[in-house]
C-alpha cells in the first residue's frame, strides 16, 4: 500500500486533482544514485522530466548538474543555484536569445546538433568576444527499442549529427574562432529498460571517440545521455532503479583515455516514482461491455497515456483492502477520446468521490500539463 491512512486522510481535505510528491523517496533515490556512481562519473539531471523547484533544490543539494533543453530551463537551473559550470544546454532548435543568455551565464557547454547551429553559435559568441564551449551531439544510429516517439538515436530522427557529416563538422570547428570543442554527446531515447541498448551505445561511442581523437579533436568529456527506464508496473517493489547495474555497463564497456570524463543526463529514473497524480472519481458510467470511472484529472494533467500509450498503475486509494473484482476504463473529463488513463483496469467496485492515485507520474507529468479546455493547473503537494 503506497499511502498511509494519515496521508489519505490529508488527501481527503485537499482539492483534487493534485500532484503528490514523496520527497522522502526522492532523497532515497538520490542517495542510491550517489552511492552507485563512481567518483569520476558526473550526473546532470534532465530538467525537462520535472522542473518543479522543490524537487530541483533536493537534486541540486545532492550535487547533480543540470541538463537543459531550453533557455528557460537554463535560467531556472541558474536561478536555483546549479553552478554555471554544471549546466549543459542541448536541443535541436536553440534560438538566438537562448544562446546569448546561455553565453552570458557562462554554462559548461552547448550540445550542438547541426553544422548550421555551430555557425550561429560561433557568430553570436564572436559578437560578445566569447568562446563557446561545444560538445557535439552525435546521432549514433543505435536503436533504443522503446516507443517510437521517445526514440532519438536513429538516423531518421531529427536529433544530432550523423556520421557522414563528421569531417565537415571538424573542419568547421577548427576554423571557427569562437568555438572550443570539449566533448561528444549521445542520447538515444527514453524509458530504456533493456540495458543491451546502452551496451550497443558504448560500442558505438568507442568507435566515434577514437575517430575524433585520430582526427585531432580530443573530447575531454563523453556525455552518454540519459534514458534509463523505470518499472511503471511495480512502483512499490521497484521504487528505485538499479543504478549500479546501469553504471556497470559503462564501466565495463567504455574504452576511454584516462583524461576523459564521463557525463550522464538522467531524468525519468530520478523523479518518476516520487510523483503521483491524485484525483477523485466524478462519475461511474455503466456501458454494455465497458464500465467507466470518470476522474477529475485528465490528459491536461498527465498526457503520457494519450501521447504515447504509456502505462501508469492506477489505484483506488479510498478502498485499499478490497478485492480488485471489477474492471473499468479510467478516463478523464477532456473532450478527446484519447483522454484515457487505462483500459480494463482491475479495481475494487468504485463509487463517486473515491480517491485514485495514478502512480509513477513524477516524470513528464506536471511539466507537460497544459490548459486545454481552459483547465487550471493541478497544484503540487509534498510529503514532509
Ligand atoms: C530527455 C533527455 C534526457 C533525459 O531522458 P530521461 O529518459 O528522462 O532520462 C537526457 N538528455 C537529453 C538530451 C534529453 O533530451
């Protein structure tokens, strides 16, 4: 049982829907991460998974850096006290303003995704008489075997620089006065549970790293991205991922020069399990073959099921000890058929007013919420 009786009593007094964050679990997750990471490995937290300031402060205090994919993420990380030398900025479409602001802050590096972007960063840095630190985001053409919308490391994806462009890119960097090459960056996708994908990535990284060193550009750091998946089906028994097993893949397989550092950009596996979307049943609707629980939360609060058929465990927390002998499609109030959190979900017989928890919603939940149908934002609530 995820929530104690006192917690559920407290939930009863709050306006639904809301996000409930278990900060104790986040602390434990960060402690497990620190314990498992070898001292020469640097972990940046990917803000796009959840940029909630309460969570970010704990993550900052645990010593992680920040991986940002927009100017506002860079700004938030900077304002919340992540050191500039621990902030990286990735993304295929950085605007001039975003680049200029990041140059002013003096971030650790830009993960550049195209030759055109390199030209623009060089020009903007030149106008400020600054040297922009550059890591190249490489498209390693490694299949992450995850949902196609969260696969990013294949040639057909929009992300990164492809192998046939390497020589051009090297020439461009070497002839650009305001660029300083500092590393290589890879990110192949998200919610990757089969570590084979990371093993394949390591082999590709070794090849590409060698190529750049031979070519006369020495990557001081190798950033292997994020993407480590979590167990959405068993949030209770598997609340913290096996970080040691993950880092071991890289320890065993990466062939690096002693001076090279390894960077990671983990998002989901740090924050997913500490977040829950708490919602109340508004109506029970009986159909011919299907019965529905209609919640007061919908795809506006948590879009993952609608966007990429993502699974989230759903629990009726008002009836914790009752048998799961009914089946319902659990849906939201939004005027879209895709506004469905789960089909044929096994639940106790449920009634109007029951509280539901949609589990493992700490990553890509609150941060992706929107105001479609003029809905207002669900407020975050924190465990003590
Ligand atoms: C999204 C993203 C991450 C984090 O991915 P997770 O699956 O949440 O770990 C890391 N790096 C980049 C470049 C990303 O776009």
